[in-house]
């Protein structure tokens, strides 16, 4: 019978190792299942409650929910246009240019992601409020920003734009420079090069950034309520309906509105994975 250096039979040692490995695998699976249950059970319960008690169907027909959903869709669409128009050039600069203070600029761009939403709302209020840093030019033009739909759009843009900028920066940085140089040799202008080479090759990253930015805008709550308030029909987005209905004691209505938000966010995450956009959101691409 074969033994090891310690005199233990080799077969017994292998059996012990297999048992230890099997126990470790079962423990790992149990911990993973337990935490997955912790993350998924509240969401499943919320959606199931909204469907089974009929509140979801009632909420969809409710004028308050419909108005809030319409406002959310309009403001997030405008926010997305602003983010792409201004964020894409910034992402290009961060991906392709080296300059003093670049690290500080990247930190500033990323900061809204980690800021508490209420802090973001207060900061916007201090800049664009009636006594804010930039209040005078808007007063001259007769434009009031706080507690208006404009404030909703600004709040959504502020908290969600970094997601697009980071994703776009990753995609643009991953485009082979040799392909762009070849296009320059063929006589392509910088605008043509960007439109026909850079953007198509970075399209997966740009698409991922778009959907994640839209989802973040749709779910924005803290900065909106601080900066834009909760005015029905003007600043009350769908997340604020959830909050308002809970405050009013209308639990079923708040559950239904929350279920709509969850399904919209889940749809976005499924799209990211179905179209294989998720790889560009890997943490390695955000460093």
C-alpha cells in the first residue's frame, strides 16, 4: 500500500482532499445562493405584490402615475441628448489627450457617482438657486431654474452623465490608432475619421454608456427632490411618486410605481447583456 512521507495511505489522503473540496464547493454555493436570495427576494416580492393585487394595472391607468412616467421619459430623453452632446467631446479628450491636471479632471467627472444624491441636489441649488453662484445671469433672462422641469433635467444630467463619459472614454481609448492613421493617410478629415472610424468601433461602449445613463436618470430621486422639488405635473418624476405615495399612506400605489421602475431598469440591464455591452463596463476599463 502506498503511503506518503507522513505514513498516511495515499488513497485515504486523496479521499480526504475530495471530501474537503466537496465541502468547500457546497459552502461556496450555499453562501452565493444566500446572498443572491437577499438581493433578489425583495425585488421579486415587490413585483409579485404589484401584479397579484392588481395595483400595477391600476397604477398604469392612474393620471398621477401616467403624468410622472411621461415627465420621466421626456426629461431623461433631454438629459441623454445633453449628456451625449457635451459628454462625448469630454470623453474623447480624456481618452486621447495627456495634459497637466488630467487626473483631477477625471476625479471631478467621477465624483457625482459617489456623492450622496442629497449632496448633489444641494450643490446644484447653491449654483443655480435663486441666490446661487450663477443666479444673476438667469434672473436677467427671466429664467427660473429651481423647482422647475429644467431643474429635473439638470439633476438627472449631473448624476448620470459620468456613466456615459466613463464608458465612452473606455471605448474610444480601445480603438486602434493605426486604423485612424491609415484613414488620415487616405485623406480623411478629423470629422470624417471620428464619424466613420472612431464612433463605429467604440459603438458597444457608447451604447452601454447610453443605456446605463438613461437608467440612472430614470431612477434619480435625491438630487431631484432637493433641487426641483416634488410638484405634481411639473417636477414629480416616477421615483418621486413612489416617495409621495408612501408619505400619503398609499402603499399599493407606491408599490405599483416602484414595480414600473424596477421593470424598466431590469429591461435596461437585460439589453446590456443580450447585446454584449456589459464587457465595456468591466472595472478594468474604468481605471
